């Protein structure tokens, strides 16, 4: 079984990406596949058992209290791309039989993200990497381009990326987009950086006005790598009060060491006011006096998936590791998530057979010890290249039949070409004071599509996925 490198590059061909998946398609079983899978599963079970024994012993040896806010930092949950084609844990009743139904089948080119427009009957805005914003009807037809978009500096992994609506959209019709922005000063010639714009969407949903760039990642860099980026709006004082605030997840642009430099926005999550991009009141303080006031957390590599927990309102994200080491993190104020000092992944070019010794930071026992916050879960030995995530709300929103998915976290994979369902425990403590854990997981739609983003519709309660390489959006239905 050949291992391959994957730098999560937007330019990777779909053929190259397809080789990252090793399991058979769930729709094409054969007895040979079953025998192979059982043999692989048995081998992996043995390896996993041995690894768990090692993890527990090394964890006990260091006391593993993490020393962080009195919390019990549990052992991160390891997700294995090579073996977990189906399910690890859970009962048969908890497995839903689901299928992908094509929703948008034409009129899109390299879609990156989408969001549902409130009070529209189910229309959506879809970003295309090259810079267009498309309006899609509630039956999946592309209705046209939304006018008024700014110029996007398309450069390798950077283009037009995320889109989100203001929680107060009914009152202000405001939308937010992230994109790769070109130089704004002579000194920045040849450099690009992630930026956030806000705009007002016209009543017909086909044009933008009052377009403003409210935040620019500093510094701009001569790099086409690791832009992030997700913009996650919320109301500062609760679900229905206070001004709108934005979390923005920002990649390290290929300059890994800057993720530990708090005088930059490189490899950080920032928390800013939606009106003008100013640092939000209550942001954490950092020991470095030069730390920028926008910072919320540090030490991230390329966070390209993010979502608010539906109960706690806390931010979760998934970020790309190097070779292996993609992470799911609960993002708490002032925390350092370790990149590039520690990671469960190894550097490119290093044979993964040398894992765990080749991991950033060395052997297993020293990973993500304080002052670094460990992930809730990580993938190894290969990467899935997380492309989007959402928490699923079944009660009061999804159709009957989806109850087993209540509160589950779904993460899409580009390299992993599948949808990962993580069933959580201890994830509802208001301040994250109890470390969440993954109880078990399920891998859906293995080998089918590179998932660039996923959202749950507030209109029909179903999950929708952007599959970038086939220029489609799919809906997840019960089979
Ligand atoms: Ca980390």
C-alpha cells in the first residue's frame, strides 16, 4: 500500500488525490475486498492496541493533566485514514444508511464554499476559487453571478474562499467573504495575503454594495501556500444579542515559524469586530508585548475548516498537518496549538515508516505538552486535508431519521475524499473546562469526492457538500 505526500495544494490533480484513499468504495463490495478489509482491520487493531498501551503508559508517565486551566487534557483520538474505511465503534442503530444526491450539477467552476441565504426559501451563495460569487436557487440551478465583487489575487492555493452571512442578516443583509488580496502598498509588491470583506447583499441576491475590506492578514508574503481561511460570525453577547463578531482562521502561508510569532497574523485565529475589523473587546492577552490585539489563538498551520459548537458557542476548527497530523481543535482564548514546535505529523520527504520518531517535537510523550494545547483528534499516518466542518443539529431541524446524528461533528476531506463523522463526549462544558473526547467515528462516502466544504441547511435540515473536482454540490439524504 503506497504512501504518498500531499501538500493540500489547490493545484493537485484529482487523479493524484484519488490515490490517497485506500479503502474500497462502499458501493462496490466484493469478497476479495471484504477479506482484504478484515485482514487490514485485524492488523490495524493489533497495532492500535499496542499503540494505545504505549500512549496510556507514556501519558501516565507524564501525569497528563496538561496543566491547563485545571482541565484534564485527554489523549487525542487517533483517526487512521488507511484502516477506518467504515466504522470504529457505535451500534448498528446509530449507523444511518445515507446517500449523496446531486444538487448543483452544472454552472459551477471550482467551487470553494457556500452558505444559505436566510429567508430566501433555500437559495445559496457559492464562491468560486477564481473570484466569482454565484447565486443558486433552492432547486440547485445557478441563477447568475453576484455583481460587485472585488478583485481577487488568485495565486496557487489563494483565491476567493469562504462566505458567511451575518447573524443579523434579516436587519442588515450583510455577508462576509475571505479572499487572497494583492499588494496594497509598493513595499508589498509581489506579495499576497488573506483578507476579509463585508458587503450588503441586494434584495434580489444578485448584487453587492458597500463592499469594504475590513481585515488584512499581516504581513503579506510572497507565498502561494496556506491561506486558511474561514470566517465564522457570531453575536458577542449570546445568540440574539450584542454586535456581530468574527472569528477568522488564518494559515501560516508556508512560513511555519511565524505561527509562533505573535507580532503577526500568520498561523493564527483572530477575533474581530464585524463593523470595522477592530480587535474585539475581551480578546486574550499574550506575554509578548508586541502581540497583535486581534489574536485569539496561535500555533496553527492551515485551518481550513471551522464551526461554532451549537450548545457552547465555542469555536472548533480542523487544520491541515504536514504528512499526517491533521487536527481537530477546540479553540480556546490565548491557547497555543503548537505548530511547528509539535505535531502528530512528519515533515515532507520523511518516510512515514519512521513515525512516530519523525514527528515534529520528537517522540510521542513530548507532544503537545504545556504550553501547547493538544488536538481533540488527529489523523495519521496520512492526511485527509480537512476542507470544511459542521456540527449536525437533528432536533427541531433535520428530518425524522437523522436523530442519531444529533450533535455529531462532520469533517470533510480533500485528500481523504470522504466525510468523517465524529461522535463526541464531554463537549458541552461552557468554557471548554472539561476536555471533549471522541467516543467513536464513522467514515462515509469513502473514495468518492474531494470535499471542499459542508453546511447544514437551515431550510430542510440536510447536509450539503461541495465536491470541488467535479464542480458539484451534493445533498446527503437517507438511502
Ligand atoms: Ca497542534
